[in-house]
C-alpha cells in the first residue's frame, strides 16, 4: 500500500472576511475531492482572512500514479485562479 499526503499553504488576496475565505476554501476543497477522490480538509490558519492551509491524502498501490495525482492537484489549485500557493509539502510512504 502506498500513501501520498501533502499540505498546501494558500494566499487568498481578495478576501477581507472569514466568510469570503470560507467560500473560496470550500470551492478548492470540493474540486480536489471530486476530481481526485482525495481526502481533503482545511488543517490550519483558520482565523486568518487571507491565508489557508489545506491537507490532503491519497491511497493506492502505485507510487508513480500517486505522484502524478499529487502534481495534478497542485496544477488544479493553481489553475482555479482564486488563490496562490505560497508553500507546499508532499510525501509518499510505503506500508
């Protein structure tokens, strides 16, 4: 079994309230879940208006496939245009 997980730190420049941030984060999380069947959640920076931390995890049996999916997750978030990825961390583990 292979597990891939990561954390994306996002900058959301056009929000000035937690309600606006929540709308954008919910959109990003929903797209990640539906397009890649990944477990996704907001994991940090909950009280900051223009910053979000999103964690995700994937499980499979092929390391190359998981690596490809994790790269495509980053590309998806960048292509949405609602936020900017300012930091990312990913790891793949074999169990």
